[in-house]
C-alpha cells in the first residue's frame, strides 16, 4: 500500500529543481540530437523541405503584388513610375495576369508537396529517434541497482519514459521544425520588406526590442509553472499506478474514498498550476498580438503617406501587409513555441539525470556460465556489516559470520528487523557490504561478474510476481531458451503440471496481471517450476509457504523438496516447523548471529532465542 502523500521517508525531493536557460542546461538539452544522428539523412532532408516551404510561402505575397500591379504597372498611387515597376519574381520581363495566376497555382502545388515531405521526414525522424531514446532509457533504468529503486516510486519512473519522452517527441516532430521555419520566415520576410521599402523595414524592426523585452518579462513565470505542472502530472500518474497495483489493500481497508480524495487532490493541484500557466501564456500572447497588430496599423498608416508620395504602389502595399502579417504571426507564434521548448528542456533534463545515474554492470544478453565462475555452492560470510544509504544511522547487519557447504540447507530465522532479508539481498549482490567479505567457493563476490553470479542463483519469494502473459512464458522466465519438454518437466517436479493441464488452454492460459487468475499455491508452484528450470547452484526461499493453506502448503513443500535436492539453499522462515530438518539454522538478532546449529542443538541451549521462538509458536 502506498504511503499517504503527506508522509515522507526523506528520500523524495522536497522541491523540483528550478530550470534555467543556462549554457549547461541548453547543452544537456542537445542530448536529443545524439538520437537523431542515425537518421541524419532524413533530418537534413526535412530541414531542406522546411527551407523550401518557407521560400514558397514568402514568394506568394510577391506574386500577389505583381498580379495587382498588372492593372497599372507603370504608375503608383501618385502617378509616378517606380524603379521596381518592371521587376517580377519569375524574371525581368513583364508578365500578364494569367501567367502570374498560373505561377501562383504552380507555387501552391510546390507548397503542397514540400509540406507533405516536411511532415513525413520529421515524423520519421521523431518516431525513430524517440523509440531509440525510450529503449535506451528503459535499458538504463532496468539495470539500476536496488538502492536506486528504493529511493523512487514506480509511477515517477514510468513518467520519465511516457510523459517526458513524449514531450521530447513532440518537440522533434513539431516544435523544432516550426521554430526553424519561423526563423527562415522572419529572415526572408524582413529582407523582402527592406527591399521594398527600407523606411518601413526600419520602422518594423524597431518593434523587435519591444517583443524581446516582453518575452523576457513573461518567460520566468511560464518557465516556473511549466516545470511544476510537468512534475505534478508525474505525481498523478504515480498515485494512479500505486492505487491500482495495491487494489487488494485499497478494497480490504475500504479506502476507495481515500484514494479518490488523494487522486482528486493531485488532479486539482495540476489543474490549478496549468490554469496559472495558461493565464501567463494567454497574457503573453495577448500582449504580443496587441504589439504586433498595433505595429501593423502604424505601418499601414505610415505607408499611406509613402503611397501619396509615390514611393509605393498598391501592390507593394498589399505585399508589405501580407509580409508583415507573416512576420508578426511568426513572432507571435514564438511565444507558444518558447513555452513548449521550456517544457522540453525540463523533460530532457530529467531524462538526462536518469541517464547519468550509475547502473549495475550487467550483461544485456542471455549468456552461458563460464567455467571459471561455475559455482559448486560453498558460501561464506566473514564479519559482514551493512547499512542502507537512506538510514545511515541505523546499521542493519553489524558482524555476520556464517558458512554454508555445497548442498546444505541453511535456515535463517529471527525476529522482525533482525536483518534476514538484508542478508539475502547481500547474497544476491543487490547491495555491497560496507565491510567484511562474502565468498563463493573462496572467490570474493566482488570478483564475480553480476550476471555470472545471479545466473546461478534463483529466488522463490513469499509474494510471487507473475507477469501478465501465459503460464508457459512465466515458467520459461527461468530459462528463455527452454524447450516445451523442459518446461513441462519443470512443472511436474513443481507439482504444477496437474492443475495446469486442468485449464482449457493448459500452458497457454493467461495468468492475468501479477497472476491474479491463479491461487496463492498455484502461483508458488509456477515460481518453483521457474526456479527448477533455471537449475541454480544456490537457491533462496523467502517465506515461500507462509501464506498458504495446509493443502497448498503440502503440495508446495513437496515441490520445494524436489527443488532443493543437491543445491545449497538459504531458507528464510517464520514458521519454524518448516525448517526442522535444515542442516544449519542461523538465528539473527540485532544485526548479529545470535545462535547457529541444528534444530535439536538449538533446543538444547537454555534460555536460547531459538528455543524461545519455538516455544511461542508451539503455544500458539
């Protein structure tokens, strides 16, 4: 069950880091181009058609001017012939209105083609590069150490792959091309405006500092709320995932109302922040539009004086107004693109932070165990001590020394908090001991590659997690290359073949998310079959039968007996009746090995901890 939102374990960030347009942040944001590089041909082709799109768009007003001026090509409004009167975009010979109209239709056809190519190329680049980024981030995430997952919630990590990378995808496919197209439109438009009239060009250029000042004033607020909204969106996803994953607890405690209130509160906070962001963006865009269109009014008013003076034709004025609308609209559109770019920088920064995390040295392919690392099952702990990073003032294991010979069954018992699960985590090398040594066949655990080590170990936990596929896929998880015969043989040894064969679809039966369609005993036997198929040298059983009824426990115990044959086994148990036949029982208390020996030897210790635990369970 997820903890309430008002509670904290000290591992979460109290406040999202502020995003600033620093050189370092911009450099980090450019990491997306690493994923674009394999598709650079399509990306460059997209840039070329963006340039063609901008050129064809900006050529249209010039043709419109020439079409209008064909009515009276030799005279302006003031009756004077202009130096540019005979110039046209196609050549230096005057064209008829029909020829210009055909040229405009041809230009529209070119615009249609380049628009299609622009969308195709950039969608191709965006989808492929973001797919590569998702694969990279997932590969990085799944190879992180256990301490990384202890500090973060599943919903937060899911948001990195889903929400943040989707934001980056939108930028590659849409925002970035629009920004490039807008820059070209500005450059070409301002150039043509200066060619037509440097006076009008200078007047229009004077507006740019005002627009830049407005952008600076609004950018800080937009930036702050955009980042906060993105983090709150991740929080809503986290709450949703936690409540659905823990649906059994939610319903058993009748806390549907609490989860609804928790989720609604998160959504309301997101809406509040998003609306606040919208207010600033709306005010920004409204101010920009007022400034731009106010400038257009000023320019048109000023141009009428130039027309009276014979310095402009009506066609010139029409083209100028259209260019001004294009340029002004582009500059106004930069406001929205700017805020989207800020969101992308925030998303990229979070993904970049994830990629910077140190991961485990894992081999990312199915491998065979090398002979030099082949384990016979001898394990030795020498004065091992360990403290979790999140609780440095509370050592869990203080001085653990124990030994297991190949093929022995080692039971680990003790009160809650004694360090049983931590000892197993160190055995699996989820964490590294702060001091002391763990040896496998006299080899230090740090000298054995992680993949080679864990390839020879299998874990059967108390709460078995089955993946949402078929029974066959879940058993084969222990050995993905296993044949049908090997899978069925493992199921027989786990006492699972009979109930599997009773299903209409047999081994193709879908178990449902987390195996909810199977009983607890059935899930345990599937997990045991998975472990049998892996054929490990060292087996770890973590309370494998504690939550089962008597009938299921008997069947699982028989399966466990088959599984433990000729293997070194470490068994965590609260029910001492299940480990009486163990070769050695390790009793932990307060981070130390309090007692160790066989069942009968430990019962002979007067006032012993094991004897006391055994007496309490017998009385119960």
